[in-house]
């Protein structure tokens, strides 16, 4: 008998509703497209990190095994479990991050720079997916503003564009659109400069005390806790400061469903489902997974609401 998992017993209607976009383009499931690929679990070869511990004890952490096996990372398949099976193919050594665009001092940093140049700290953040599920994760990293400070944005810089690595030889979803959900790769995201400079915006290099696993966005990813999860781009290879709002992956695919701002807002529903509440991954027993009300800006309104003074958050969703 198959062992029940949380995927089996929690409602997945939102997951499949979102994938109707993909189905409408005739994209097959990962299993159908790649029947010969075996599901081989990724190996946990993470390294322990030194960091300043977060003293936030008001939030209950999601079990680590949920955070590392329940992921959206379409480059390694559409189903939630696929990234934890396939992401070992991601080549994270050597890794460089290039920062260019409207800056006075463009720079290329390697992972040693990112792990040692900026003091690391733990940030326990709520994480809210646009699919109406949530987690609480102890990220390890540093504020993005510290990196941007050393490249010195020019007066023309208004936005920050992020791009993941493009390596179709080793990333199956970039090589085959069936496996990768039909998205255009490399994956791109963006923030306003004010959002990027906010002290809550984190470049993460780890979680649960260790470096990131590939399925969680190794070796470096963005974490913006007041926005839906697709804004927190994984496996960043390029950062570019621009004067114009950048095109982003999901907004380009379905602009009426995934806006540029993507702030968590219980009063603005997705066109095909409510955002008023969320499933708490890892909570409850097999048949009583907790639901809770969605918080405006995912609970960070006091810190970030001023960034949107005068902005219509229904129009600018």
C-alpha cells in the first residue's frame, strides 16, 4: 500500500487550477514527458554555516523535511516533489553572480565572496505561495541592500532585475518545455529599487543552519517575505539595475493573473481562487491540516506598507 503523504491528503485544487495555464498550451506532465527518468532523491551535502541567530520565537517553524520536499521549481518539474528528486543535476560549483546595469561599480562575486564578505544572519520569515499555502522558514543570508551598496546604484536605477542560471544541459526543464511547465527560461523576476533596498529583503544562502539544497534555490536565492513566493527567485546568476520595470516570467506568461508587485493581499483574489486563507504546510495530522486567515503583506504591513503609499493595490497587484 502506498504511504500517504501530505500531498495525498491536502487539497491540491489550487495547484491544478494554476496549471490549467500550462495544460491549455498542451504541456504534458513531467511523468508523461519523461517516463524513463527514475526518482532518485537528492543527496544532502549541505555545509553548516556560521550566522547570527534570530531570536524570533513567535513563529512555529515548518518541519524541515516539508521545506525540502514541497517546492515549486519548474526547471526541475511541475509536481511539488519533483525538485527534490531532480535538482541534483544543478551545477552549483563554481558559481558566480554578476551585478550590472545602472551601477557605478559593476562586480562579479563568487560564492566565497557571498559567504564571507557579508555577515550572515538567520531570519525566520513567513512564506506564502500564490497557490494559497504557507510555511515558516529559518532562512540564512544577508540583506540585499548590503550588496547593492557596494555597486552604488546610479540616479537612473529604479528597478532591480534578477535572472537565474541558464544551463539546459543540466537543467531538464530548460531543455524540454514539457518538463519545465512551458515557462520561458531563464527564469526572471524583479523588484522596485525601494523594495530591493528594504531591510526585510534577503539574499539567502542557507536554511535550517546549513547551505541551501538545490531544490530550495542553491546556492543563492532571493527572499521577499511580504510577496508571493514566485517573486523569491531561486539560483540567482545575474542582478541588473534598470531604469524601466523589467519583464518577469509569470507576469509575461499570464499578466492578468500574476502581477509585477505580487504583494500578499487577502482582499485581492487570484482570478481563479480566493486569497483570504491559506493551508499551513506541516500542520495538523493526516486529515486536519490547519487553515488560517491570510495576513495583509503576509504579516509585514507595519514594516512595508509605506512602500506603496498612493498605489492602488488592486490595479497594481
